C-alpha cells in the first residue's frame, strides 16, 4: 500500500494512453501512412497491432501486475539473472530518449509562446519574417551547426523552456502515482482530445482539405507487396505504444488485485491508434490547404518529424486567412501536452524501479533524476542538438527498443511458463475469460513477435552496415549511437549487480 496506487481504473487508462500518445502519433504516424500507400498502410498497421502490439501490451501489464513491481524487480522475479533486462530499457529511455524528447517538447512550448505573442497588438509570427519558416527554425531558432562535432552555441530561450519542462515533470512525479501522474493525466488527456478535435474540425473547413485527406488515406494496394511498409508498421506500433520501455510494467504494478488487464490493454492500444488516425486528419487537411494555396502537390509538402511540425505546419499557419496565432497556439500547445504525458511516464518508470529495488525515498530519487535529466538535456539545446537527437534516436529505437521487446517475448514465452501468466490474468479478472484468446496471445508472444522483431533488427543492422545512417560521419554514429546503446547496457549490468548486494524483500505471489 505504501507504494501508492491508482485511485480509479479510468485514471490508470488515461495515464497509459497518455504515455502512448506522444510526439510519435502526431509527427510520425501521418507521414508513415502517407508514404506507405495511404489507407493501404492501415492493413499492416492493424496486423502489427494485433500480432505484436496488443499481445506485448497484455504481457507487460501481466508481469507488472503479477509481481506488483516495476521492470527490474519484475524481471528479477521471472529470473534473477535477467534483472538487467528490466534496468536496460528504463535506463536508455530515461537517459537517452527522454533527454532529447524533453528538448523537443520545449521547442513546441516555445512555438506555442510565439503564437500567443503574435496575437498581441502589433505582434507577428516570427517565422513569417526574413528567410521564412525553414531559415527561422534551423538558423535563428536552433542555430544549427554544420555537423555533430561542431557543438555551437546553446540557445537561451530553449534552455529556459527545457528547465520549465523538467520542473513541471518534477512537480508531477514527486507525488505518488495517484496524486501525480493520475491527477495530471485526468486534466491533460481530456484537454488534449478537445484541442485535437478543434484542430481537426477547423482543419477540415479549410479550402483544399479534401485533397489532403484524399492523399492521406487513398489506398495504394501495390505498396502492400513492399517489405518496408511492414517494417514501418511494426516499428511504428512499437514506439507509439510505449512497449519495451518498461513503462507499462510499472503502471500496471499500481493496479488493485482485481482488474481486467486484457480489456485495459485493448482500450489503451485502440485509443492510441485511433488517436493517431484522428490526428492525421488535422495534419493532412492543413497540408491540403497549403498545397492548394501554393499551387503544388500534397506530396511536395508532406514530411515527417521536425520538418513537418516546425517548417511545413508553421508555413501553413502563416497562410491562414484569419486567427493564425490562435491556430498555431492550439496546435503547438496540444503537442506539448501530448509530449508531457509521455515524458512523465518514463520518470515514473525509472523512479519506481529505483524505489522498488533499493527502497530509496521518492522525493530524493525524482529530484536527483530530474536534475541529471536536465543536465543531460542541455547538450541537445546546442547547435549540434538536432544531429545528436537524430543519431541517438535512430540507434535506441532500432536496436534498444526492438531488442528489449524481442528478449522480453522470448524470455517470457519460452523460459517462463506463459500459462502462469494466463492463470494470473484470469484470476485477476475473477476467473472469467473466454478460452479461445489465449492461443492467439501465446502464439504471438512465442512466435510472431520474436520473428517480426528479430527480422527488423537484422534488417536494420544490414542497412546500417551498408550505408551510414543519413550519411553522418562513422565516428559520430559509433560514438553517439552505439555508445549510447552499449553504455546504458553496461550501466544496467552495474545496477543489477548493485541491487544483488542490497536487500531483496521477497516478492509476493510467486
Ligand atoms: N509513445 C510515445 C510517442 O508515441 C513515445 C514515448 C512514450 C516516450 N513514453 C516516452 C518517449 C518516454 C520518451 C520518453 O511519442
């Protein structure tokens, strides 16, 4: 009881959906869909969801709930030699992905502030001045240098907003889940859905929106034969659902003994994917509008990542006939919120891991983590930040996350009796389950997920060996990319060894 726990099941669901719905849903999904044959992409996406996403979500919920502990302690309970498999993801997400994720959230926060300021009398959107949105973002705003080894200057406004983001995350996570994450998500998530709905409706009323939506969803069935579409679908499902991060294990550990985990996993996954498709309407209606204004093709303006959110979208906003500032604010602020609810989830996962294993005090753990995190984020506020972000993101996503998912599935599917977990799921739900679904679940965990994830990892290795990622210098890729993957891996070994020397309270329910 002293660990804390969710007050309501809705609170838990909002937190899990809050973790899943993040920048990936907005700046990655719509482009993936467009690039991979529009509506046709939804087929491999749905298959990846059913074959890999939902089963692994159920798996993570089940382990966290059965052992009532976050990832390292749960993995330790599965097999004491594998505790590092619990530490590794929370470490590389906390001290890898999270560090730049928070800086990107800060960019969104600043763009939201710029939009607000432009509504003041005499105010203008800063990217409409001088060299336009692209020049503004890369040169004036980021001060981008010419390569990853030219660090350049730190940007003061970005540092300021990054400090604010970390302070906000700290203020939420020092409280136990029910008073911190749950309370924040109960405010942020409904607000996010409302803001997105306003953006979608507003977007659809713009001239040219129809053409944008047509390009977004019109199926090109021939693309289904292309293998990259399958890799993209599995990769997208994985990152977007926050599985393999150790987050869902921690979140499920705070649930009461009696709970329907399978239903919660379905709700979380379907809401996340539904949100992606929905947000895509806001993105593509605006792209359609812009293409019409500029007399170009939607394909010429569709991009992913920072290019979409910080160049194309601002440019489209500048073309709006009225209420530019308000539209900009709604967009940037909603992505900001989506990011915050994801960023808080990993701090919670890491902090609860340390608290569960070492019996440390929450306030101290969260404060130390946020200070270290902020220090780590600073490197991404420099002129080389975007390059570092790009390299580390590629390596941690293609190798870290996928390998963790693969090992988790193999480990539980083959070395731990999965029927134990099946009993547990049934028990937790007062013994009530249809008998047929467990075959699908077991097969996915034992065969489909390992084969799919294994092939994706092998393929990424081949790709990376053939051509250096995005043409970056090899030293940068090895030092930053591999360095981060291997460094956090070693650190997870150290943490597991350290925890062997500290007292292990017995795990209940084994
Ligand atoms: N699922 C999130 C997305 O789609 C990513 C994410 C979840 C994340 N939790 C995180 C990223 C914690 C960094 C840290 O964007």
